[in-house]
């Protein structure tokens, strides 16, 4: 088995960069905190295909062109868009008991463990150019996409467990002085009308109690009823 070569050696041996360019690119990559191949891509010293082929060789993974792949929709939809965008990959298909993923760098261990649990089988990666990967993610996982992963019967998908949105109470503007006066006048009219109506309605009816001054009792009863009517009117007009 051939010894795996470093990206620097591959870039130099393939004539993609010169010694001087490699020193400058290495300093730039270290300064901004990115990988060497990413720095070469940013500086556009070599073609993306050539750079990514060199990188794929350095990490021991195959290089592929996305247009040459046949995507299996049943495999693609096993991943929700958020996960695909977070880890920058797209599952392609199942091949010889492995799920093939396209990406621009090897999947980290945590993400790999999560994917193996989702697919219930090992995964293997293939390297493609960032432009091709971005196009594939946009095609299969657009930002407005809804997760289509099937859930087991009786289980509620995570998206359905969102708490209901509470409606904000409608703001009530304060009443003007004219509106307050109008409310007060209407309440007084209702109060006086109720007293008059109840008093005259009961004036000719004999009270069941043996009290001589029936008019006083009728008046008191009318005032109580009028008070209740006035309170209800006030609350109604206050809404």
C-alpha cells in the first residue's frame, strides 16, 4: 500500500504551486486559521478540481464529480436540511453496505457517529469541490425545505412538538375626555330610567310584608336594581 502523501508534497509534485507560493499560502492559512487547500482555493492559484483532487489524495478519500453520481431520493431524505447544512454533506446512495456521502472534508467523529445511527450502517465519504457541494445542498436541502423523514407509528415528529404561539393582547387606547363624559351620561340615564321604571312598576303592587310604608321599600328596591343596571352599563361602555 502506497504511503499517503501530504497536501504540500502533492501540490508541489503536481506543479500546482511553486515553493515560494507554498510558503506564502502556508503563512496565509496559518494567519487566518484555515486549511492549506482552502487557502489555495481562496487565492485561486490552481483550479478547484486540481486542488480538491490533491486534497482528497492527502486524506485518503476518492475525488468525485457530482454530475457523475446517481442520487437516491430515499437516502437523501433520511437527513434533515439543518443537519446537512451544519456538517456540509449530502448523502448519495447505499453502496456495498455503506452510505456514500459527498463533502469537502472528512466528516468529524461526532457527526459520523450520528449518521451511522441514522442510517444504521457505516458511512464513507467522497470529496468534491465546494461549488458542487453547495449546489447539491441547495438542490436537495433548500432553506425552506420541510423534513420528510418518516417517523414510527404513534411518534410525533420533533417539528410537531413546538409550543403554540400565544397571541399578543390587543392594545386598548385610553378614552378621551369626551368619551368619558358620554359614558357617564349614559350610565346616569340608565340609572334614573331604571329607578323610575321599577318604582312605578311596583307602586301599585301590594308588598307581601306587613309594613305600612310600602313606598319607601319600593324606592329602596328600585335604587338597588338601578345600581346593578348602572354598573353593568358602565362596564359595557368601558370595553
